[in-house]
């Protein structure tokens, strides 16, 4: 029986691991990916984490992980398939059939990309990672769908590789920060199309074009690849019936991470909060360990 | 150690090779590719006599990627005696890679 099973190895989970190790709890981090560090690893550059300006997201993630490892954190590679609440503990089961018993759970499973759910959305050439797949579009045409920081960042990244980049957004203004918007404006091979909703990916096996509806009128663009950056959805499917979620699926919890389920705490992007950033995720991880400590003490375990 | 191959020596190193060759199509900037690297190294170390690992950098060898219809990094293609036998697209778990290899 563990004191704490931490689910997720992004900044929130790793921060919880650091605090749990230092408080000498018996704890384990369960992660679905081998040697994970969360979504931050995919960011080209992180400029707002205090003390480490201009750090690459991958390096930042590695630093977090090294820190947890140096304090003796135990990791388990496995994807959680279910959580059962018992009288005085939780049973966490994994897709490989194994299970763990724990007094508490710190749930820090993060979010996943929101998928482009239109016909053809599964074709070869529809990507969710510009830094992974951008190189396939050297001298070609790509479309980016979305209007936030990720979408504009992707468009800028691709503009250096592709001959032309369409940036397609469903609203008339971008949500991305002003600095990125200025850069996009100045980049001659990015063509912005606003008030546009993608309706169909054209192609047999791989992407050949994208059909869009602009203010109700349908047209099609000839593109070789489509990069999707339309936000994220919380990985909370397995918590249905375990704790309260808001209408978008985020776990309802305050800064202390306390949820409607005794002994289950929420940290990082999965929690209802105003700002989803590394700095708030890291702080959630620390707070959840304190809440777990109080919970264990109050039960005299 | 994995060998970097390109369009020029692909025929010799992969198609002309006997046994199993795992071709890793990767990109420098790709985080899932970086994460996959130690897993592939482990596979190579576990089967030193039966597996040959080669890497194709898609930033430089786009034509090979095009020829094999690779449009996501990482993509792992298993060749046996020069013939494609299996393909794994995107980041996959360690167990899946080992399993795929052990089936061949």
C-alpha cells in the first residue's frame, strides 16, 4: 500500500513527486509514456518560467525529471484504465492488468490535443506536432488550424520550412499573445483566413486539400499538410462517477487540490483554474502533497 | 550503434541486408523522436545479433520519406530481408516496439 500514487509525470506530477519524496511518503509516479515530462517538452521555447529565461521546453522537462529522480522518485510505466474508491484506500488499475493500492491519489494526467473531428481528419498529413512533422513540408503548402499561442507559433515555425502557410481561424480575432500576432503579420508567406471553419479534409490516403467554410461560403485550399492546434481536452474520462467534473471535463478543485472525492487531489492542467502554465502546475503539485499529508494525518494512518 | 543512412546507401544498408533492419525516420526538432531514442538503443542492445538499427533524418532525406510515404515523425519501419514487414507511426510504447520485433 502506497501513501500516494501520483498519476502523470508532467510538471504537476513531478513537482508532487519532489514534495512527496522530501516528506518521506511512500509514493510512485505512474506515467503512460516512457520517461515522460508532459506537454511542456514539446514547446520550442519557454520564456515565462522564473529564473530560466529562453529555456527549451524539452530541457525544462528533463530538468524537472532529473530533480525528481535525484530525490529517489519511483516511476511506473503504464496507462491507468480505472480507479476504484475503497473504504480507506484507492485501487488504481492499469491497461497491462496490474494494480496498485494507495491511501491517496494525486491526479495530474493533464490534457490531450483536441482532435479535428471532420471527414478526412484521420488522413496521413493531419498532424498535431509542427516540430515533429514540419520537415515533411519543405517547399510545400501547409495549413494551420487554430487561433491561440500554439497555432500562431506553429504557423511561424512552418513558415521557415514550407513555401506557403495558411492560418485558418474560426473567429475574427486571434487569442494568441500580441507578440506572436505581430510576427505573423510581418511574415509574408503566412496567409491568414479568419471566420473560417474547416469542414472536410480532401484526399484519398494523404492530405491533398482542405475544404473550409468562410462566413457560410464553401471553398477549398490545395494543401499538403494540416496542423491542428484547436485547444485541449482534459484526460479525465476515467474519473466519471469518482469525483465532480465541470461541464468541460475539468476536475473541480481549488488551489489546495481537494476534490469531491476524499483522498483524491487534482494538480495541473486537469484542474479548474484560470491559468494553465508550468508555474501553476508546479505549484499545484506542491499544494496537493500538503493536502495529502493533512488527509493522512487526520485519518491517523 | 545505429547507422545514419541516406538515399545513396539505403539500398545497400536496408534493402540489401539480410535479417531484420529497423529504419527510424526521425526529425531533429521532434521531441517524441528524442524520447524514442533510448528505447531503440535498448532494443538494439537486447538483440545485438538479430537486429540492425538505421536512422533516416527527414530534414535531410525527404525523398526517402516521400518514397516510403512517411509523413509523421517518428515512423519506425521493420524490414526483413529487404521487404517491409511492419510499420509503427508516431510515439509508441516500449512494449509495442519490442512486441512488433519479436513477432518477426
